[in-house]
C-alpha cells in the first residue's frame, strides 16, 4: 500500500487511500511496524465521517482494529464501533499506594509469602469463583462503584479521605437500563461469580517499587509518592459481562450493517451510525460493562488489601492513586465541540488545569498508568498541554511484537526465567509454579517499554512522574 508521510522524530502523518493516519512513534518503532497495521487503519478510515484517527507507539494488530488506536467522530453525524473499543470493554489500570518501602520486601521469602496470601484472596484460576457473593450484581452494573456495600469501600466512613471513590476516571456510567433485558440470564450468573477476579492473558496484579523522576518530584510528592515506596498495580477489565455485551452487540450490528449495505473489506470491523438502534444498544450496554470493569478492579484491590493485612498486620495501608480505562468510547468536549472518542489500547492523559480532571488532580493533571511487560518497569505519567493534538491519548502499555503461539515457539524457559531473575535475591516472584503456563506473557513477547515511553515523551504528549520496578507479580490462567 503506497503512503505519503509528513514526519518528525516522533510523529508521522501517513496518507492512506482512505484518509490521514497520525502515528506517534520514534523512528525505530515506526520502522518496525507490520504493514498489516496500515491495512487495518485504511479499513477503519472507510467508516463514514471519521474526523481523526491515530496510533500510539505500542500499536499492534488486533481484531478489526489495532490495539493502540484513537478514533473520533462528531456526535452529530458520528459512528460507534465495537471493534474500536475491543472485546474487553473497560479494561484498564488501577494503582494503589502502600505504607511499605522496598527494603521491607528485600527478603524473597517474604515476597513469596505475600504472593501466596494474595492468591488466597484473589482467585486466579479461570473457573474460580470470586469472594463477593454478598454483592448484588445488578447494583454495581447500574451504579458502578456507588452500588457497592460500604464494607467494600474502606474509606467510606471518612468522606474527606474517600479516595477510592474520587481518585478515579469515572465511578458510575449512566445508561438506559432497559437494554439490560437483552442479555441472557446465564451471563448474570457467570459475571457475578467473576467479580473481583483478574482473568488471564495480559491481566495481572503486580507489587512494585517507585523511583521518582527528578524533574517531576513536586508533582509526585503532591500525589503522595516517595522513592522506594511499594505500590500495587492492577490490570483487568469487564470479564464475562463485557464479553457478553461485545458478542451480543457485534452480532446485532453485523445484521444491521448487512441490511444497510455498510462494510469494508474486513468482515470483523463492526460499526453503525450513532443514532441507529444497534449503535444505541451498544453504547448503553457498553456503559454497563464500564461500570463492571471499574468495580472489578476495585474489588481486586480490596482482596489484595486484605492479603497485605494478613502478612503485615492491621497497620498495612493501601490508598487509591488512580483508576482509568484504555478500552472504551464516550463523549468528550474539545474546543467546545461535542465529539465521540474511541480509545482501544489507548490511555487518556489530561494536563494540569484541564476541566475533565477529577477534583484531586485539577491542579496537577491526573496520573496516567502505563504497564510494562512482565519483568520490566511500568510508568506513572502525566499529560502535557501539547497532548491536545492527539486528543490527550497516549500509549497503554508495551505492545506485543509476537503472537502468543509464536512466543511459545521462540522463547525458551531459560530466557523467561532469566528475565525474572529466578534464583537471585532480586527475583521477581510470580505466583505460577509452572512458568511454562504463562511464557506467552514473557517480556520477549513485547516491545521495549522504554522506547514506547521515550516516544510519548518525545512527542510531548506526556511526561514521566515515576518509574515502577516489579518485585512480585500475580497472574491468572
């Protein structure tokens, strides 16, 4: 496919047959992009009335649309696409601060003890049942975090310190609840069982230690960060509920596309006009899945908090820094214009004083949480005003360079163990006894996260506030 490019070191505007694609990536990352990502972009750009489409430096091929995509329509003549949200609706990140220092976890035996305690409170087997049978699923589906019983909101009785309900991108998404009747009864049962569980794939809970970036020490301290502080990073989404929403709505949208003659050369790319019935069903049910996802991460954190108290005693603390999504679509205001913004594997990173920042972060901008691959560093970033040119979207992680099957073929167990420092005092302790079961999540399957972060910083979309180095990881299978 022929392209024309306008370029600088970290940004390229690529002219494809169907329109302009904006790519934010350093030269080496851009040169390594598979031609398939441009084929996918060209298909996406064939959706009518597309205003803007971009890729972040971690971009890689997905189903229908690449992971690492931001796509935007005006709400007056816009479209919505389940393919440009992803099957794991509301998948995102959460980070908690603890009152521990990394020196307190220097003993590898203590890290193993903590991991085992987390496993007791956080089911990691795919068919496991969560520990929250007393929570009514319909309450959290309808009300998000505000549908939880107070016992699961540890700071609910001290409103001035209720960070778990205010240090979040959004704790409740309103929607037309009549659409819930379209989902089968079995989905309710399965989704209730999965509340507070990680799921498999690239989802995780990780114990990390912070290194503050000197140029943003003041912001870090305002957020409550300190050098050597132990934090808990969580990556998970909407589990069976989001999967059911995606499956039902994609099927209905495909029927509508066939009736109206919509489509591209990619049969897996679903889309519909915002005002259409199939689009409205998707948007409202998607918001229900966003409610599930934010509650799921909250309950995972609740379980880890209980494990921490078991290991370190009642003085153990775990306060919320931030919770945000990277698979969703919703309405945003940009320069007074109402836009419908899709982010698939892309994180919103707002700068200081942006009105959409939650109150605790109005002055500084909110934390943007970027996980690395297993065994490599993760990052806490903050948006810059220049990020406006990409509608405040940045990367969501390292981005795969190998499929799961290729990783299993090409990466040896010795290589994986070496990346986790197995057998050394600084071993990154993992809950899986058989590392072969998660070798497809080894660092060798992913791009270099430092190159990803350098691209985001170089493009002036966001800045690094702190680097988070892994101490222990809990993975689901």
